[in-house]
């Protein structure tokens, strides 16, 4: 196995929640921050590591949205995190997690992993598969610090998400069955066939960020292509329509 993290892990300066200066702001995949070496390719929707854009510091409590491809037999060696909710949505392949709390597990395609770093956790993430692993990793600033670290992974069958919104991780009340996080936020997914639509209500004062990991969609009429991002505020209803078969991940947060 090879590979060292190019990223500054651990507790950092995340700033204040982004003010709403958009209704629906499309962020093309080609314009995202980027890192590439011989084993890792990462695209950054928000400022991260060496990529810094003061206009892209997050949306509400959502601080990081990275789109990663990890070569087989490589990954991130042991590194620390603190006071951060880290949600990993697997697109293909698998990632194997190991940490200093004794947790070890494999999270595969279609599964979701949540790590609440809390008072501090040291972990590694490796692609032990024979092919590339692709994933979306989302960091959410918690509402409270100093909680006990927690790690959990779960499968969310595609059939449950098809044509409807499936809550993968949440700190909101009444989101039964979702993996827990320590913030009034939710990570939501859906799969749509071409021409199908789904809607999501967005309460006053909340933000959303949406990425079609597969396919192209419109969001309240604004076209968002594969792996583009859409930052959303001041919209009471988000209507997503698939222009082709699509899979979508959305974060709703304060």
C-alpha cells in the first residue's frame, strides 16, 4: 500500500456560515478545485487543502464536499480529525476504515459511512479492492463540540431511494433510520429515471447543496450537469427533474 494524505486533517479554521447570496448558483465541475497525484484524484466544491477561494467556504454548516477517486491498493494513512461530522457516500468500489477506537469496516458501493470525530479520532481509509474506488465525502460542522467519537456504516438499497428522497444521515428530529450526526442537517439521496421529478421543501433560513453524481437534472429550471454543484438558498421548494437517468446527493442544513 502507498499514499499519504495531501490534506490538512484535524481541527481547522472553518469560519462562519456562508451568508445567502444566491438562490440557485450552479458550480460547474470543470471550475472546481482539483488535486491529482499518482494514486488520488480529488475535486473540491469548497475551499480545501491548497485550493482556496474566499467565495467558496461552505454553505451553512456544510464545510467540505469532495469528489474522490482512489487507486487500488492505496489510500489515506492514519490521520486525526476533531469536532467534525464526516459522511462518506460510496459511488463505486469500497473503502476500508480502521481507527484508534478499535473500529474496522468496509463500506462498499451504495453504502454510507458516518464518522463523528468529536473529542478526537485517528483513522485510515484504504482502497483494498482491485479497481478504482469513487466516493463523495461531506464534512459538516457540528452544533456541539467535544462529543464522544462515533463510527458507523450502513447500506441504503437503491430500490428504497428510487423516485423518492432517502435520508442517509441526519441530526434532524424525526429522521428515523438515518445514520446520526450532531447537527440540524441531513444528507439525502435519490435516483430518478429520465423525465422523473421529485421535490424537497426548504424551510426559511436553511441552505441546500446538491450534486448529481450521475446524469443531468434541472433544479427549479436551472440545468445542473453530472458532478456539478448547486448552492441553494431562499427557495421554499426545490424541484429536481431528471433530464436523463440520474442519481443525486443533497445536503439540507442550517
